[in-house]
């Protein structure tokens, strides 16, 4: 009997993406040079995930 995904499996990825976004926002506020690069990388990660899920998977 398959019970599906547990709540931990459902919420793990969104939690990781939100934590990375928070790290990016804080680094953008508190740091120059390397913090700007870290912010850029962490804040564009959700966009890349959206692009991958939207266009990266084939229907067939």
C-alpha cells in the first residue's frame, strides 16, 4: 500500500529554496563584492528551478 509522500518530503525543497533566498537577501544587505555574487547566485536559484520545471521536462 503506497501512502504517497510524507510531509517532510513535500516541504524539504521549498524550505531549502527559502533558506537560500534568505541567505542571499542578508548577504546583499550586509556585504559588498563577494556578498553581491552570493546574493545573485542564491536569488536566481528559484528562477532556474522554475525554468527547469516549466521547459526542462518533456511531456512524452
